[in-house]
C-alpha cells in the first residue's frame, strides 16, 4: 500500500497503536525514503490511536502531544501547499 504513494504525505503515529504500531510506521517511512517521496513521519510518545481528536483535557501529556501534532500538521501543510 505505502509503496504506491508518489505524493507528499504526513504520518502522525501514536506510540500505543495496534492498527499502526511504531514498527509499521518506521517501515512506511523507510519505504518513502527508498522511493524518494517527500514525507513527514513522527511517532508521538505515550499516546494511543486517535489521540489528536480524543485526548483528555485534564491529561497534560495528551494535550501537549495533540497540540504538537496539530502544529506539525499545519507546518507540513504550509510546506506542501
């Protein structure tokens, strides 16, 4: 699947994720590098799948990671658009 990607792509991964574990994100990134696809890939520590939209307001670490991910994505869009 990732081998077919030819356009810039961002992958924001969670450290705790059964669907896309960090090992898979690292494989995706290696494939993107090998295929010379412009990309942004990052694994955010201590958070679970969906954390950017389902974080707990009273959990400072989750809020920090969500804000960081939102800014990373805005920066990526700014670079690519």
